[in-house]
C-alpha cells in the first residue's frame, strides 16, 4: 500500500529542512573559516609591519652608532693627537727658555691650534653642511653635484623643477638620502652618469634618481638590501615617505615620494 499524500509532503518538508540546515551550517562554517583566515592574514601583515619597523629602527640605531664611532675616531686621531702634541710643546715653555726657542714653540702651537679649528669645523660641517644650513637644500645639492663633477670620475646632472618651498625640517634627511644614493652609485654601480631631479606633484616632493651603472636585481632588493638602502628607508619613515624602484633598461632608477 503506497504512502499517503500527507506522509510524502512531510518527508519533503523534513528533507527540505535538513537541506536548509546543512546549507545554513555550511554558510556558518565558511564564515568562521573565512574570518579566521582574514584574522590570520591581518596578524601576518601586522607581524611583517612590526618586523619592518623593527628593522628600520635597528638600521637607524646602527647608522647612528657608526656615525658616532666615526666622529669619535676623527676626534681621537686628529683633534686628540694635536691637543696632546700642543700640550707637549706647552710643557717645554719655561722661564729660562731662550726667546728664539720660545717664538718657535709658540709658532708651532699656533699651527696645531689652527689645524684643530679646521678639523672641528670639518667634523661640524659633516654633521650638518654649512651650505645646507645657510642656503637650503637646492643650493646644497648643486654644491654637491659640482664637487662630484670636479672630481672628474663621474658626471652628475641635477634638475631643480620644484614649484614650492621645501620645509626646513625635512632638508637634512632629504640631503642625507641623496648622499646615500650617490654613495651607493660610486661604490657599487660602476656608472659614468647620475641624473637627479626634484619636482613637486600635488602636495608631494618627488625625487627621481638614476644612474647608468650595473643596476640591482629584484631578488637583491627583496632579500639583500644593503645598509645604504635601509638607511634611506629609515629616513623616509621619519618623513612619512616611500621609495619606488623603477624599471630601466640599464642601471638603477628610483622614485622617492615624501
């Protein structure tokens, strides 16, 4: 005897409810899994960002320590040595010293003192270039380019297409970034020409830097950034800027936005 119409309808309803339940359960499970994956991705991004900031801080500290070590060495080797020598000459001055010897010692001491003044000025200027302090970033870069061109080893072409004033508070970091780029070219690129351009786009300062040297591969950028590039990124983090490595048929080309 066949099932009644009511029993068949009840079975259909039960099957439908089971299907709906399974679909709802699948949606819930999918949502939970998706949320967990999203949370895991967010944690991974946060970790990468944390590691990146940690690396920048480490680079910044290392750079500062190297700078302090270099300054300490210059003070010890140059100024310290001259002070010690001056002290020795000063110890030779006695009431019974003949006038000619006295004049000779005083003359030598004056020479050492002048050398010390020059060394201290050189160290001070290296910490913050006088031309940057007095005339600003553009003049400082032009002076730097002239110095490089005068060396005869490489040609540096500088274009100033800025349309706005550059904040004084940013100048030193920008100058050091450009110095670091040039240093990388001189040390590693085997290039003959450097092109540097500064311009404004909307409210951002754009630095375009290019050389015609050996270049650097994407794998090297991703896995083996030297201290120079890390120093640049560290300074850019202070300026809330970023660096983009641009494709070029030969050499090295970057765009810095800050």
